C-alpha cells in the first residue's frame, strides 16, 4: 500500500528567533545600549535594528509581548558557546573506585587498602568495597561482616555509607561516599 505524500515537518531551530523569524506584531524593545523602549510594533523595531546594522533577537519569547533586543547575534552566540564550555569545564564527574577485600586480609594489606581509600575520598570519588568469599570461607560470613564494620569505623570521619553491605552471591558489596 502506498503512503500518502506529506510535506516534511519543519526543522525546529534551537536557540532564539532572530529578525524575520519573530512572529509577533508587537514586541517589548530593548536597544543596543540596554534602554527599554516599551511596547513597539515589530516593523519599527526591525527597522531600528537594520539602521544600527545589528539583529533583532527574541530574548523572552514566552512573555506578552515578547522581549526583543537589538544586538550582534553572531557575537551573542559566541558568548553563549563560551559560557557552556566554561560550565562543562568546571563540573566534577564523580567516579566510583572499587576496592576488593578478602575476609582473611592481613593488617598491613588492610592499611594499604585504607590509604588508597582515603586518597579516593580526598579526590571526591565514591568507593565500592567488594568483599569476596572463596570456597569454605562462605561458612564464615561473620568474619566478612566484622571486616566491613571495621572499615565503616575507620572511615567514619571522612566518608559516609551510601549503600549498606549487601550480599550478592559469594560477595558482599558496600558503597561509601566522601563527606
């Protein structure tokens, strides 16, 4: 069966409307110096923008009447891109680092893992602690619980428990977040 021919849907433009794209009879006009001229007809506002050699940019399309400003649109777009890039540069991505333990870990190995954990918290990352049981160690799960309680007690001043210890098959998982 043949489909009926339809006109393609118009492409939605991202960003503010400029010059001829503005579809309002009256606009609230702000000139290039920032002076508010109040409610003005669109044709007059557009003529003023052309006289100045600049663009008429719709800043607040949802207000009645829409607010339009006379400005250099290319320069405006460039500044918006710079602001967005600066915001992306400043944001911190929180990573989840994993530390694997065994129930019969020795004291020195435990201290080394705690140093690494402290360094992760100072960098602002979360830490996922995985305690794995092998073979007959499953019969002594209480040793694993004691070890995780010891970890909780040792990191209480610089981290908080985000996810309590949870059994998943042959391992216990706990997630800690920096304070």
